[in-house]
C-alpha cells in the first residue's frame, strides 16, 4: 500500500525505454530485462575472444563478459547511468544478475575473492564511488563469496598520462597497481573484475601483482565488452 502510494508520488521509469515501472521493477521493465544483450562466453569460459586477448600475456583461467557493448545500445546507456549519473543501484543489480548467471552455470565454487579494479584516489574523490565496486557487491552476493574494494591500490590516475620523455617512460614502467598488504592473495582463486574491457591493458596491469602475490588462479570478468 505504502509502496503503491510512493509509486504514484514518485513514478520510476525504465532506464532504457523510459516506460513507467510498476512496484516490482526497480530499474528496467521486464521487456528490457529480457532483451539485455547477454554475452555467452560463460559457455566457453576458457576459449573465447576475450580470453584470447590475454594469450601470451599472462595465464587466465576463465574469462567472462556479461553484456555485449554496441554504440548507442542498451549496454552503453546502462554504463552511462552507472558511471556518470550516480546510479549505483544499476551496477549492483547487473552485478547480481551476472553473478547469478555464473552461479547457475557451474561456477559456484570457482572463486574465492572478487577483486574490483580500483580507481585512483583522486578519481574516487571526484566521482564519490567506484562503479566497479557496485558490480562486485552484486556479484559477490549472488556467488556467496567475498569481495574487497581495496584489494588493489592504483598508483596513478591514468596509464597513458606519462609523457614520452625519459622520465615519463620510467614512470610509466612502474607498476600501475600494487596489492594492498592486508589482502590475502596466496593460494586464492581470484576473479578480477572491471566494468568494461577494451584492450585489456588495465586488466593485465592489475593481474600481474596478483600473480606475483601467489594466487592459485586468476579469472577475468567484465560487465561489458565490445567485440
Ligand atoms: Zn524498458
């Protein structure tokens, strides 16, 4: 009753088609939820175009992506909401759905810890939240495993910012991420998570210190990928 009154006072709209939502739906209408461009890499997690990107770079056990990204498509709209409109709930919701998909397809015990790619502290201050944390929280809930926002520390704001002089090159060669000393990595099956994977350079930079810290296996998950 209260919720029904609330709906009348503050109607909510589907993020992608803008129809008004009933009280059961939080972010997307049912039609849009069913029409999400779900990626099927989870069916071939150790042999797909995403994992192939890392061949010869470092050893990836499984690679997953939840949504296919196309310009001006639903996924782009949802990522925009999450990153630039302050809609943290959509990240958590999509994370839950992503985690559920993995849980129901044989990966319930494949991982011990979800490690989200962190923002640099200056960027975190600016945005107020790390959108990858929202996804990690939702996934961890569905997979019944832990996640740790500060498992990694980002040492610089941007990988490409170093100038091409000698000093810049040296700076760029330093590690972009380090493992937080309070993170337990040794012997763990790590699921490294980002919101979007393009070249894979950020994921690689984040994976290297985790491997160095003695993880058992490392797998990769991206909320979205353009392929
Ligand atoms: Zn809709």
